[in-house]
């Protein structure tokens, strides 16, 4: 049986599934229900020092939906906790005392001055919490007050505040990074220089969800006004995976432990984050849509996957896919793929033909002899994968790799798929100078 036990920074939990700092972790009631459902840990919703945090009483959430009404993305304009610091600290201490086997990390956001951090850190540590997470990612509301993403977008601030936290507390310090930045490697390097024990990412992405065209108002809005908010949910997962892999493969940060966040809804999502180097994962939107009990499927699914693959622990496959992520210039241009349509699965919808005919390489024929029939013309197929992507039937269209020695009918060239030959190819850019690794002065 797979062992899902997590040991992240010495913080033990029965599984790697944590709840991210968000509305589901705002109070004792929610957190206890989450633990009862089986969640391995939580990051308590962000604490602050401002006693006047007030959330809007109108809509806080906006959604992006697919045609079948499934939520693809969620936008929120909620601020940090609007409950008093004393009440939060009291509840955190009680929850940790009653659930010693579960991870409990506390998110913190205070003004960017040393005295504020020096004041709040001992108070949090006294609760018995396992660690702290520095919220340098929130892109709305608090960032306008010089906190959240306003700090996370300035590497020098990240390093400075992280250093204060390592000085004034003895529990692990996790830095939560904002995705609202050009290159995620800069803030990750700054966190490491400041002494961070780990980073978590991604926080939400700046966004405006839409416009009510009947009223010509931003949507959602409160009394005819709206504000940009933080975007999360399944749609941000590819962005999160890219940023996780960028940190994992950069020499300066490859040894940083990572807690993965961003669009995780299933065990498979979690496994992908782990395969790219994350030690655990944090979930928010999925539980806001489906409730706490989805963790049951996550636990059983990940366990079954690991059993089938022969992985005993999370560490057995953590980062295993990371070496496959590289720069475009290292891709083997000798490799050739061709699309293949399984006629026994084809439902004759014609989507592949339309997409290829109108927008790509006119490589799928359409004939009508009693019924519609679609066939790939190998001599025109460039292996772009568009037809696979838009086909509604799984595995109906697949990609076949031409073997070395086969003739590519499109070019008339003999396929040389081996890497040794590619390194000698006149179009190979590997001989060009290595790109400079970004270093923050």
C-alpha cells in the first residue's frame, strides 16, 4: 500500500493534501470540518494587524463557466480575515491542541515594517502552529495598502521581510509567491536569500471577470462599481505548473521545497504538481465548489495511482517529470509525428477537418460516400496536435512518431530521430551561447 504520509519542513501530516489560506480556513468550525473529512493540513486564512478590515457586502465572487455551466475559473475580491486577531489566535491554539496529527500553518500579512512583523510573529508561534506562510501574493485590496502582491512584486522586499521572519520566529517560514510578475525565478531567489524554508505558489492572478453588456457595468459589481480581483480555479493550473517547474529547474532555487497551489481539483492534478517537484499541494477553489469531502477521492486516487506505478512514498516520484521540462531550443527538430484517426471511434463530427482546413495545414480529407469519412494526409501533416486537442472523443485521434529510417512524406527526408544526429543538424541552435541565468543583484 502506498504511504501518503507527508513530512514537509518537519511538519507531519497523514497526506499531502492541505487547504490553502482562503475562506474555507477562516475559522475553527471550517478547519475542524476539513480535518474530519480527511484533509492532511490547512493554512489558516491570512491574519493581520489592521482592526478595520471590512469586506464588501455585495458580490465577492465572479465565475468563468464552460458551456455546460461547470466553473472553470473563480475570481474573488475578499480581503484577509475580518475577524479579530485575538479570536483567530485563540481558535488556532485550540485546533492545534485538539488535532496534533494534522498540519496547521498560519498565513500572515502585515505592513512592510520590521516592528509589525516583530510584534505578530511571537503571537502566532505561541499558538503551537507548525509554521507560517507569508502572504506576498494577494493582488487586490491589501496590495493597494502596500501589502500582499505589492511586496511580492519587489524581490528586495521579499528578501527583507523573510529575513525579519527568520529572525523573530523559530518555526518554518514559507513564502507565498504572486504570479503577477514577469519571471517567477526572481522572487523565488529573493525568498531563498532571505532564508525561506520553502515557497508556495501560485497565489491568485489579477483579473476582471467580465462586463454586463445590458447595464454596461463591470461584472460582478457592487452599487455600479467593481474592482479587479484574484483569479483561481482549474483554468490557472497550467500557469501554476509552469511557474513551479521554472523554480524547480533553475540552479539557484532547485533545492527550495515547494508547496504547489493553483487549480488543483483531483488526485491527478496533485500528482502532476508533485511530479514537477512539489512536496505537497494546497487546494481552495475545488472545495468551495464541491465541499470538503472531495479529499476522499483525492486520497484514494493518489494511493491507487502510486500502487499501480510502484511508488511507495511521495518522494519516489517527486520531481520525476522535471527533467522533461526544457527550453524550446533544446527540442529535437528531427523528431516527426503524424496524426492517426481511429475510424472505429470516429463519430464523423468533422471538427478535426474544419480546424485543420480553416486554420492549419489542410491535412485531413473529407469524403462523402454514403457517410462522412475523414482521413489524415501524411504528406501534409506537420504533427501540430490541433486535431487531437479538439476531437471530442478520447483517443480517437492520436499521434504516431515516425521511426528513424522512415521517410517523411511531407518533406521527402529520411527521419533521424536520434539526439546524436540532431546535435549535428545545421538548424540546431545548441551551439549558440547559453542564455544568461537571471540573477538579482
